């Protein structure tokens, strides 16, 4: 038995302070593997605390994997078996400037992540997170979502919320629950890059509709709805992916009126909305809650790895999603939900969002400087830009040559539902690089390549 008297941080609950001291001294070598800690009664007397406090502290340390208790023999420092650490980043990947993924800037700190994990570790109910999550999500995660949705102007009860494993899974679940095999789903002709393939994998067909400067064309939408070609509309109204446009209130009212006239259900993909701190038009859910499924997530605002989707349903229709989710495995992961809940309840989430907005704004300003005089669309607060290439470049050829220069972007064809592959636009995302310098370097490589003539190769003839 060692004579050990810890130094306590008495600003914490005393049992946590003792457990933290054990952790610190095990890590620092003061308490080596196999050493027996003082009997609980002795340590309680020495520290001037109750026996119950020390008992609880030893139990906390045991749950952290620091101690092993043996009946009649006491508590011993356990052998710390180390898991294999995460491998370092592939050196070859560090040379690639990825501007192809619409993700938030990497602004989350180690301290913010650690604080959430410590909160989970100290929760007496943490083992519940290893069980299956309820089909529509843990009640506390739905409460968290109610609070988060208020930032989008949505007032909703927990009974109308379904949690999913990311926004993508969310709208896929809605589509599969609403549509039978072979049905069509209307969408803007230029839209989310994975939409077409995802719909076809769900055995429904995308129906691309015409667009104008304010997004989805009301005339085109009404023609398709009147003809009965589809009864479901998928739409990205805020910071549209990929054109960056936010649809006006007037246009939203027009779309809602047509949807009501012809009985169309709206799936609103609103994952980018909170990146724009300015006052925005109301969501489609706010305008037409009786027919709108509102889908959002934390992946574009906080961290892509959280994989937490929020689906707000028309009153009473959450049950059709719950029934469908039982067979698709679309449920969230409890641990990541707890990380998000801790961040939201402690206001860390808003701090992360604010820093992400600021970093994206700085990178957008860099884009505007580099591409001054070029043709593009990049609305304020957008996390990406929609850049038009010179006539001598096709988007496919340009993206291919650019990849050879270790810069990745997404060509126009990936966003089109009509199958057209000869577009001249590319989407450039601001978030993925680790810093603004690397982001600007990618911009400069793109700009310089735009001014070059494509090397189409030389084919000799007889």
C-alpha cells in the first residue's frame, strides 16, 4: 500500500476531484501499475471528506478503467492497455487541396471535443448509449433539436421530430416512405449532386424541373404538378447547392400555392441555412407545415462526422417514417447525439457556428479577390462558389486536369438531373482545407489553369 495524498481541485465535486487526481497521478507515474491505493477510510480521514465521497471516487476511477477492486484486498492501479492509436494522415493526401466537399471549416477545438466526451464519461446512464436508439431518437435529443430548430424560425413539438443518421439518410427515408417503386420525385434540374443516384437506388425517378435566377420556376413546377407527373417535390431553398442562391419570399409563396393547389408534398433540404446569419425568408415548413418535411443536420454547421439528421414532419406523419426506419437502420448513434446535446446546452454549438461562419467568410473574401473579373455566383455566407469556365474548357476536362495538379473540385454534370455532361461550371467549396492559406493556394491554381488552353493530345494521321 502506498501513502498517497492527492492534491484536489475543490472547485469540482469532491469525488470527481479525487478521481481526476488518480487519473493525473497514474498518467504522471506517481501511481505506478499494480500499486495499492490507501484504504478508503484512511484516505477520507486524511482529506477531511466523508467515507462515501472516497467510495464514490474509487468507483468513478474504476469506471474510467484506472483501478481494479479486489474484495478483501483493496483497490489497485490497473495495467493500462493501450489501444492502437489512429494512424497519421497519409502523407500523399496532405498534398491534395480538396475543394470538392461542402463541409464546415475545421474550427472545433480539442478542448470542446474533450469537454463533451468528459460529460458523457461522467453520466451514470452512459451505457444506455451502447443500446439501440429508439426508432425516432432519444427524447433528450429531440428536445435538443427543438431548441436548435428555433434558430431557423421553426417552432415545433418533439412529437413531430424524427432523428436520423444524417440529413442524407433523412430525406432518403422520407422519399422511400412517401413513394412507391417507379414513382417520380420533382426537383430543380441543377441540385444536390447525390440526389439522382440516390433516388434511383430507392427505385424512384428524379424529374428535373426548369430554373431561373430565383431558383425553381413556378411555371415549370405547375406544368409538372398539373400533369400529375409527380406528387413530391424536393427543394434546396437556402444557399442552394450548387448555385449558392437563396430563394426569395415571393417565390416561396408561389411554390407553396402551387403545391397546395395540386396536393404536392414538399421535402425541404435546409442544411446550409444557419451558415447565413442574415435575416432570411421563412422556411417552407413555416409557410406550409401541413405538407412539408423539413430536413436539416449538424454536418454543414458544426462537424460532418456527427451524422445527426433532424426531420420535422407534418403533424401526425412521423409514424410513417418510424415504421420505415425500422427496416432501413436509419437511426442515429447515441454517442454523437450526446456530443451535440452537450454543445447545444452549453452554447458551445453557437460558438462553433460563429467561428465557422467567420472562417468561411474569410475564405469567401479570398475567393472574391482571386477571381475578380471572372464569371461566378457566390452569395454572401455561401460555403462554396459556382464558377463559370472559359469557353475553351469543359467542366469535365477541367476537373480532370485540375486533379492532376492535386486540386479537387466538382464539375457541373454531377449536379444535373437531365444527364447533360457538357456544362462549363464547377463548384468550389471553401471548407475542407485545414487553413485559409491552403484554400487560397487552391484558388490560385484554378485561376491559372483557366487561362491555359487544354491539351487535347495529338493524334497522328497518315
